[in-house]
């Protein structure tokens, strides 16, 4: 299936080419991440949450010998589990959005002009 738009509004090819330079296209994109921005953007969003910052603060404190209450690995475990679970959920959700966007962008479209 292809999404094809044929506007028949009387413009010549040169006029259309000049006008199309100003626009990026009519492709639909609802995904939040790309392959390169997934990890940095995901971590940036997660550490804006107060709970994740709290657990990260506890992890950092346990790396100092004077404040150490638990083992370092045990303190990191809750934060890592929560981040991994939500990372997997966000990745699956974003992939589903990508597949749906691809299906919509490749679908046939008719454009009617007066």
C-alpha cells in the first residue's frame, strides 16, 4: 500500500518545487525516540522524576565509605530494576508507534480538489 497525494490545484511544477522547499513533508511521526537518542533521552526523562532521583542519591551516598549503610550492589538493584522495566515498556510502546506510523505513511490517500 502506498500513500500518494496528487494535489490538482493548477500550479506548475516550478511553483510546486519552490513551495515544497519550505516544508519538510506530510509524513506522520509520533515516535519519541530514535536509535541514537533512545538511551540519553530516556535517562533524561527518568531522572526528572523525584523517586528515581531519590534512589540515585542513595546509590551515590553508598559509594562513600563513611556513609555506607548497605552494599553498593544492593542499593543499585531497585533503581536498575525500575529503570530496566520502564525502559522495556517505553521501547515496546515506541516500536508499536513506529509500526503504526509506517503503516499510515505507506497507505493510499486520495486528495480531491474543487
